[in-house]
C-alpha cells in the first residue's frame, strides 16, 4: 500500500515507510535511473532534454512557479564551468514536502539533478539541505554514495563520457537561505544575504559561474517528465500547470501530511484527503501557499482548485504548496503576530526596508495582540507594508508584507475588535483546545 | 584545538568544493567544531577561520547569522521547539509551555544542573508532525505529545 | 554607448554604466548611502530608489544597469515616495542625537533627512541600542547610529585588503564589528571615518573637539611619504583640529593613510619649540631670534674659518620643503662647504647618477601595469596608497612579484616571491635578470644560478605588456643600493619596461631638484658622519633616528664643536648635542613645495600662524644667509625661492622633467660579495610607518596603534631555535656598543639567520647601521 494517499501518484508512488524503499536498488526497481540511461543511450541533445521539460510545463515547485524548461534554457552554452543547485532549504512555514522527498526517494532528486546537469552542461551540483533536518542530510549523503558506487555520479557516467558529481551542503538555521542567491552565498561559506539581481544566477551564480537552481520537488519530477514524456506529464495537470504536485497540509485537520494530487484538483478534495477538520470544527481560513501567501477565508478557498492560476485569481499564491488550515479556534491577530515575528527574526538584515520594516510590523501586531493597539495602527501597517514591498533586494520583504495585507483584507474586524476591546475575540480556552496538545494522543496523524 | 577526528571530518567537507573554495566548508566546520566543543567560543571560531584560510570576522559573521550555532554555552541537551504558526496550530506553543514548566526555565535558559537548554525554533520543515522539536540540532522528534515529551526527558540522561 | 533620459535630460553613457553613474554624469543628484564610487555595489540602503519607465517597482539607481532607451525619473511621485519610505525606516532606530554627534553638519543622514524625512515620527516603539566597539586608538564608535550601509566593511575588504570589520548577526540585530577583541589595525583605517555616512564611526583624536562648521578648511600637501597626498587641514584659532583627504584621483584618490590623517596631533605636541634656544656654558636658555641667528651664523662661520669650510656639513630632512632644501644648499655653498645631503638613510652612494631618481612613471599609471616586480619594498607601510593601487590592479589580474628580505603580507595575491637575507638581495635580482635574459635570448653575463622561483618571476615579467620594476625604501637603503639600481636597470632594458623608486619621503625627489646633495667634492650623508665634521647644520631631521646609522650620527654630532639644529621639535638628543636650536615651522605653518615620487611639484600655503616664535624654515635660512652676508639671499617669498630652484626666471637651471632619470653607471657589481656571510646573523630593518619622521613620532594616537609597537627582535623559527631563544622571551641584541634588550618574536617570513629589528626608534639607535651583521643572544 502506498505510504500516503494520492491521486495519480508519481513522486510519491514509491514512498514506503521507514528505512525501506529509499535505497538505490528499490529506486531502480521502480524504474529509477531509466530516464537518465535513455538520455545517455539515445544521446539526446541538451536542447532536446530542455524542450521536453518545456513541453511538460513543469513549473518550479519552490514557490515562484517559474517554468523550469525556460529557466534551464537561460544557461549560457559556452561557459566552461557551470553548476546545478538544488534548493532543499525548505523553511517556509507550512512546507514539509522536500524533506519527505529526500527521506523516501532521494534518488529521484539525484537523477533529476544529473539530467539537469546534462541539459545545462554543468559538471557539478550541490543540494542545499535545510539545517534542521540533519538526519535527512545524512540519508542523502548515503544515497549519493550509492549513486557514486553505481556509476551514476562521477567521471564518465555509465561510460557515456558525461561527468557530473553531486554534493550535499548542510544549512544551519536561516530561512533566508531558501532564497536562491542567499543560498549561493551560503554555499560559498558566507552569511546568507541575497544578491542584487541582475545579474541572475544563470549568468553569475555559484562561485561566480552560471548556475541553475531548482527546488527539490522540481528535480524529483524531472525523471518522471523524461520517462513519460513532456506532454503526458502536462496532461496530468491542467494547461499552463503541468503534472502533479505535493501539497503539505498542516494545521487543524485530522491527518496533516503530504498529499500528491494533479494540478487543478479542487481544494475541497485535498481537505477531504487530509481527513477533514480536526474535531469536526468549522474551517475558518487557509493559507494556501506557505506562510508568505495571503490568507484566504473558508468560503473563498473552498471554491479554488489547486493550481497557480486559480489561487492567484482568488488573491493569494500557490507558492510552495503548503496549505495551512485554520479552524474557528484560531485568533487571526495571534496568527499574524507569530508570522510577523518569523519574518522579523529571519530578515537577513541587509536592506533597510526589510531590516527595519519587519521589526516595526511585528512590534505593531504584537502590541495589538497584547491589548495596546491604536486605531491608526491598521492603516499604519498597510502603509508600512507599501514601503517595504517591492523595495527590497529579495522577496522576503514582500513575503513579510503579504500575510499582513491578507489578514487585514479578510479579517480586519478581528483586529479592530482587539484594538477596541483590548482582548481577543476567541476565548483563551477555546484557543487552547484548538491546538489539541492536551487532548490529542499519538494516533491520528499521517506517517 | 580540534581533535584529529573533527579535522578529518572538516577535510572531508572541504573536499566537496572546488580547489581554493575551502571557505565553503565553514558552515560544516563550525557545526563540527560546535559538536566537539559544545559551543562556539571566539577562539574556536578563530581556529576554524584560520584552518580554512579566511578572516576570523568572516567566520564570525557566519557563526552569528545561522541560528543553530551556539555562541554561548548550552546545556547537555539543547531542545529547540518549533512554535511557528503551522506547528502552533497543532500544539507547538503548548508543547514549549509544557517544557518550560517541566524544566522550570524559559526560552534561552539552561537548567541549573546544566542539563537542558530550551530554545524557540523557527519552521523546521516538519509542520505535519507538530509538535516538533530538535535535540542538539540534529535529532528531530515528531508528534511531541505530553507523553512523548516525558519519554524524551527520561531518555536524556 | 547607450542613450537614456533622466528627468527629461537625454545623455549618452558607456556600456555597463549604472543609473547613478549616468545621473552623476548628467549632474543630477540621487540620494544614497551605501553607494560609493570606489567600493563594490551593495544596494542595501535603498535610498537611491528611482522610477524607471516600464519597471513596476522603483529600482536602486546604484545597482541598476542602464539599458538603451531607458527613461529614469528621480523625482517622480513613485521615486520620492520610495525614498521617503526608506528615510523613515532609517530614522526609526536612529538615536537622532545630532546635537552631541561629531558628524553633525557633515552627516549625509542629517542632510537627507531634511529633504526626505518627516518632522514627526510614526514610530512609537522602543528604539534599538547597539553597544559600541573598540576599534583602536583612531576610530571612535557610536554604533547605535549605524545604518548598516556596510561601506566600512567593504572598505576593509576591498581597499585595505583585509576584512577587519564585518556585519555580524542578522535582521535588525545586525552589527558592524571587528572580530571579538580585535581592533582595526590597517594603516588605512581612518578612511572608514570618511566613508561612514552617519556618526557611527568618527575620529577618536578629534572626538568632541570642535563642530565641523567652526573649522576653516585649508588645502595642503602631506609631508610624509613620497606620494604627497592632498589634504584638507581644518583649523580653528591657529590650531589644527583635523586632517581630511582632498580628493585627487591622480595621487591619493579619495583616501589618506592614517599617518597622513592623524600626524597633525604631533603639531600640538608638548615638544614643540616656541622660542630659539642657545646653550652657553652647558646651560640652555631661550633667546631672541636675532641673538640666536647671530649665534648660529657665528658658530658656523667660525668653524669654517678655523678648520676650513669642509669641516661644516648639513644634514637635511627629506621631509623638508624644496625651498628649505634649496636655501640650505645655498647656505652651505655660500660658506664654502659642499657637504650637504638629505639622503639620510642611504648608505651606498656609489655609481654615477644620470639624473634625479623617481618613480619612473605617473602614479596613476600604476593602475594600468599588468606586471610588477617590487624589490626591497615594505610596500604597505612605506607607501600605503601605492600599495592600495597595486592591490586593486592585482585584483584585476596584474601579476605582482617581490624580491625582499621580509615577507610581510601585502594583502594581495603574489605571483612570485624571493625572500633572502639582505646581502643576497642583489643576487636574487640578478637571478631574475638572468632568467629574463634566457627567456629573451638576451645577453646577461653574470654568473648566477637561476632558481625555479626566479624563473617564475621572469616568466611573469616577460609576458606582460605594461611592466614595471619598483625599488622600495629598503632597496634604496641597502648596503648595495647602487648594485640593485644597476641590476633593475639591466632588467628593465631587457624587458623594455620602466623602473623607478617608490621614494622614501615627501621630498625625496625634491632633494635632488633642490641640489641638497653634495657634488663630487662634497661629502654625502654617510661620510659626513663617518668622517666627523666640526660643525653641523641639521635641518628638520633627528639624525639619531633618521640616519642610516643612528649611533654613528650621534657620535659625530656629539664630538662636533657646534651643531645648529633647525627643527619644530625639541628632543633630549638634540639638547645634548646641539648648541643652538632654532624653532622652525612644520608644514602647516609655512608655505613650501614638495616634489612627489612622480615628479609632481606641489606647493602649499601655511594653514595657520606659526606656534610661538617658530618661523618658516626657508625664512630662517634666508636670514641666516643675510646675517652671514652671503649673496643672493634676498627672496621676498617662498615662491621666489621655488622659482629660482625650479629653473624659472632664466636662472639657467634645467627644468625638472628633463632631470628625472633613474639610470646609474659606474657601479662595481660584485654579486659574490654577499656570500660567505651566510653564517652571520644579518639585520633586516624597516622604518615603521609611525616612526618615520619627527612629526609622526609625536602624534600621540598613532603612537598607540599596533604599527607603533616598540621594536622587537623578529626571527624565523629556525633562527630562534639555533640561537636558543624562545618566542616572547627577551633577547640581547648588540652591535659592538651598548646592547638592546628586545622581545624575541616569530616572523616566519624571514630568511634563515636574519633578525628583523626596526630602525628609527630610540630603543634601537645604539644598534647602529640598518644593515649588516648583528649579534643576538638569549638575555
Ligand atoms: C524568502 C524566500 C525564501 C524561499 N525559500 C525557498 C525554499 O525554501 N525552497 C525553495 O525551493 N525555494 C525557495 N524560495 C524560492 C527560490 O528563491 C527559488 O525561486 C527556487 O528555489 C527556484 O526553484 P524552482 O524554480 O524549482 O521553484 C524562496 C524565495 C524567497 C524569496
Ligand atoms: S529583503 Fe530582507 S532578507 Fe531580503 S535582502 Fe533585504 S534584508 Fe535581506
Ligand atoms: S545607494 Fe543604492 S541602495 Fe544604497
């Protein structure tokens, strides 16, 4: 039986519990490394591989949804030294899919990265792994050793003349390193402070050389794209939104966990797969794409399908596919207070609007939550947001502002209540019950 | 300053990067140094910087930027609890409160016996398993209900 | 070229220009903090946000490349709103303590806040406080004012060459700091004060001394190294309060070395002389000028009469002005003596010079070199800003090699490096010459064995398009300086490249131009001391510290019947050997001229009145000439002296530029001469940056820097072991006379059997000559 519930499972089809099934033998038994072998045997050109990926309309799973094939095509052909980098710095609150991909199927990412290396002409790759998942990093290192022994990595791969080696780089606690240029700085042994763009990584990337960066899930999808063909992959999803995607469902549902569904699946279906609302309580709101995405109230999200376009139309983002589900026990001021703290804590400190602005935003929300809000605070929050968003070096500034804007758009009255009554709309005991810490036993959750 | 074993581990990290790019290994080297020494004193950071041929302040920038490096001594067991929103929705904050009460300390404090240090963590990328916590940065504990917390504390000898 | 439009103005800019470059070209000011033309782009302050047509959000002008047809609006609503937003963020955590801030009046934040800030703050939360850092004796910190623009961090990394500052922590906890318990020790550190756009980094010596708007700003020229950095000297009530760079792209760019910047403290030293003094019956007394001048004139004339004019000699500081040097020479010749020299630290005067030794090129041309061989150069400390220029060149790919007796970190990548004991230095240079000859198929008939490292240097040199060989102070002070000069000349000829001297002091070129050197009948500085004279005129120098052999100088001066010292300062040594001390003005109190290493004549005016009864040196010499009734001492201003000296007004003297020539001939080259001494311990001596002249020696804050640490005995591990001396333990260093007890230090960069002991310090005067054999034992 599959480890998790899924519709049309590709990425998760081979997932099995515990230590079974992640190794190279099992991966090969599932058809793993076939795509790579075929590319090498049939001597597909780099352009052919890129064309296939373009056809699939595989959009980057890291959050921005940028078409992967197009990104690869930006890599300069002639450059002698190039890199492929995988972004497993999964730190966006709500997102936990990449960890499971590396836990249950690390070779899919390795194969995807080798194919990418082949397509863009890079001989070296790095996988940047989130600091907090050290056990996963160790497993990935084991998988790399397996792949090296099996001849998939190193010089002259499978006798084809292709050289590609891959290494893991462990992060150590900085959300900002998920931002691709901060990640590159971090691999270079520096603080993770994002670089100003242009130049983009495809021109000046790791160690100053052209670099392609993709999310773990993006790379994991590549072998499937190549195996089934670009158009078949596209057809799994919906136009402009190829394939299946992993959704990390967290919060107040009965079975939090990862669910793989085709792009375009109704949100309601996902909620059902996640076991419905915990304790049968009422859905209040959902943050559909990781903590940086604006919150959507229940009625809006229930009308959405899970793809870039539908969620964007509803005023939020699909982002990394992290679905944070909140029921009526949640105080939205408190929720925003915690998120604002996160962006304040994680700002790299480099550019003025983010360094100073995230702290200010948090201080105001904190005051409101603690009964010291002022009526003018809400407009101040929006105005400051306007002075941060779009004015920073990287998108963390925007990421800090979007949740504020979303909350004030849909739940302004709760904030006003706080300011007026100097207390929370949701009674403390109700909030406490909502977390289920004191009532929930081990059972229930997925995996 | 660092043991041969640690230096060997650092050398293995250095080998992952192109020639002359040994600074790339600074994060790993500091992690390894911290593991051996318990925390990163100034002289430890300086040693690592020296070993990798980089300015000490550049290594300090790194050590102070990433929040899993400890620039102050910590207890034998450092417990980091994720309290971010997705975790909080499933008890992250309450698990932290439980630990605070149990250990009689607040975040960033160490128990008088030097055994436990409690830290507030940011998203660990495991929100589906909430409450989650890290033990000494590297061991992740999932679904930390009161019983599981008790079990963990009992395991920490 | 790219076309663009800024605020309606159309213009053309070069490919690769940024919007801020273009705006500057169009004379449009865009507010900014982190941007600095000499530093890498950080784009972190976000003050320079402007509107660009078709861009959905404002873009930072400092980092946005111009594209063809771009339309930029720096004052549109979008731009101004963005700029105001940034200003608000910058101010929320700023202490707004302008009334007690030294930056007040010259603060970019203050200036821009007037234009872009709001009068009322919307920020009602608690402000951040950042603890101050100890950056050493020169730079004071108020870190709460820091706006994290990282200019200072980038300066240390990029210009000074060593990352001594960083931005630690993250978010709004980010702090600019040196490594734990470290200070900023670069010889260029003071520039971070200028770079800091707010009052976070200010001058420690200047702290709270005056408000910037109370100070008059006067232009001047630095009297220290051979660069002749351009200065703005700030004065109030006839006292110098601060020195800042006067930007001159051809010379110091926008930088100053710490020596240039902080030596002004010496001007106010307690050792300043304010009255003429004469010693009678062994007792010093202050006298009126006419009395002192009479005394001095008689003293010199009497000796000349009694013992012949050749019994009189003049030692002139290479930091003296051209006018002073010239008149000192005239004075000596008027007395009938031909003994005058300013080359006080030189010991080898052999060979025939074709002209005035100089850099061999323009300073700005250093940036364009693609191969450099520096011979005998303590580059960083002797010419900090030339080192900086070469560092930037090296970053762009210039291959720099060195031949030297020390291996101090130049903070730039080196292509090749030959480190040898001083006697072997000429042989190493000959190796490179031989290797070049081999590669070029040229003739070079000296018997040397080419080592691989020499070959590597040669290979680098022969592949260059724009090559130079630069001889440093150590090479000039070397016991075989003429041989080194000659070898460099041979090498340069084979390579078809230039060679030149980095130059010891502010007027090392000027000294030749002013004829402050002996003719073939006169005695050079070394011989005037080794063949003691009966009377000396000492101008601006402290011979016990400024000469090649301080002990020899001391002995010679002590035995003389009369020593007339012209100096801004009094010193214990001078009080012992002199019988007349005439207070002359330091550079700030006189007009004068320096001719820098590239032969550039830079004249300056006094910035304030002389202290007490001190008088400009040229005037004192002129009046001395009058008292001695010599001809031609009737100049009515320093300009007249300069004109006469530089060949204006039909004086018949050749023009300066025609005189510049580094060629030497008639040198007896004997490379074997150095061999056989290998078993002897050899002294390597540097002149530490803050000991190099009488003014900087008295600059209190500079004397507290690491660069001014007391001399030690530095040796490599093998030498230490051989002598049985532990690092950190006292060593007895001697040269026949009184020994010095110096702390032994490890210097892995030295060759075997070398001991590095700094010169120019009272603790090492007794060790005599700067080069040669020396004895070291455990103390
Ligand atoms: C603040 C910030 C955090 C990010 N975190 C992640 C992350 O954890 N994982 C990730 O894959 N992408 C993250 N991204 C997006 C990356 O910058 C980049 O777009 C992505 O890795 C590209 O991969 P893709 O094209 O496969 O999506 C983040 C971006 C920002 C601005
Ligand atoms: S937006 Fe924030 S995280 Fe991004 S570069 Fe600026 S300060 Fe750093
Ligand atoms: S001057 Fe452009 S961002 Fe600072």
